C-alpha cells in the first residue's frame, strides 16, 4: 500500500481569495510519496546509534534485525523518525552486515494546496499544507468540516486539536 501514495511537488501557488480561485500553479508533477529502503550496518559491540541513508522516515515502517533476530522498537531500540536514526539500548555484537534496517521514507518534499478549502478569509499560506504532516484546527481560518478532515486524512494530513501540557 505504501507504494501507491503520491503527492504533488514543486507547487507554487497564488490565490485570488475574493473570487475563490487559486491561480498561478507552477507544476503539477506527481511523484511516489514513499519509497522503501534497506540499510545494512556492521555491528562492533560498542556503537549504539546508526544513521539511516534517509531521514523523514514513515512512522511505524521500521523493522530492525540483528544477526537475523528481529528486534522490538521501544524495547531493543528507538527511532528518531525525522533525523533517520536508530539507537539501540545495547550495542549490537560485532559482525559484518549483521544489523539490517528496513524502512520507508518520504521520497520528496511534500506540499499541496486544497483548492476547495481556500476561502475569502483564508490566506494562500494557510491554504497550503504539508502532506504527511500535522495541521491543527486553529490554523484554519474557520473550523474545518468533518468531510474536509476526512479528505485530509486520506492524503496523510492529520488534523489535531492543540492540547495544553
């Protein structure tokens, strides 16, 4: 399923919000949103942190094996998804190519505009959202409708409420 995701890249947008039109599109190129990758490392018995070839890793896509033994995220290792780093609690034993990390990453800088969401009170900057990211309800000019939230989620954009900690 991951290979089917696509996104628009190199989109440059201006809007005439009084007439509810988005104009000035610069490119409508669709690219594969997510790509699969396997990185192999040599354990040395002391190195705990391994940097993946790509950052911006898709959450939940990482599988790690050491000497053909699958490890558990949160127990055996942690992942910094944005930086693309895997950190072990205990350094993997010495071996050639014994640490294997399979993962998916976002293959291009994501951006898109939802034309139907541009309104007279909404700036083009507000209308522009990042695919596969998070947008908060208070970032919209007005509260988004449930169908808008559902459409965003189909594109990997999660609309959240801000919470105080």
